[in-house]
C-alpha cells in the first residue's frame, strides 16, 4: 500500500526573500555606496535564483543613488561655502 499524501514543501531559496536585498535596502539609509553595491548584487542574484525581494533591491538601488548624489551635492556646497569664507590677505 503506497502513501499518496503530499509532503509539505520546505522553505527553499525560491520562496524566501533575498537577504542581500534586505541588507542593501537598510544600508541605503546608512551607507549609500555600500547600499548601492549590495543592492546591485542582490538584483543579480534574484535574477538568477528567482528569489523574492526584487522590489526591495530596486528600492535600495534607487535610494542609494539619490542619497549618494545628494551627499555629493551637499558636500560640494559646504566646501564651496567654506572656501568663500576664507579671507586672503
């Protein structure tokens, strides 16, 4: 007599979220360059493995890029404002 009951599926990698997508999204707020790199790696992995988390990885890329460009603009503005305050004799 054979047992035809279906075995429950274990949580495989295709069913779970990509860990790098989550980490990249969080890093986007703290370290923009690291968040960008990790999110891009996560997108590549998701494309190959079919894991969930494409939206998180994409949001990590977008937020990292925006924060990185914003930081560069603010840094240049602060530097030029500081240089304008320097008096030459």
